[in-house]
């Protein structure tokens, strides 16, 4: 969310990240910061982006998923 130049940059115009971000923030906080939850939300966003035709770069390496 800090930058729109990351691995999902091509997706932000196709699938708005705001709802994914809010859900991720809530879910990660409610699970005491569980990284698995973060990875699941990023996977869901990546999948949604790809279904809409957006190219998603490698997001697993920078996020540690």
C-alpha cells in the first residue's frame, strides 16, 4: 500500500486494492499478525487480478510468502 509501483502495479486500475487492504488489515490484526493470513490475502488479490487480465509480478519474494 505504501507504493503503487510494486508487483501489483498493473492491477490497481483493474481491481481496486482498498477492500483487500482493509480486509487484510483486519484479518492480520485479529490473528495476532499471522503471516499466513497476509499471504492468503495477497494470493486472493493476485488471483483476482489475473482473472481480470492484469499482469502481476512476483509478489511472493518481497512479501516473504
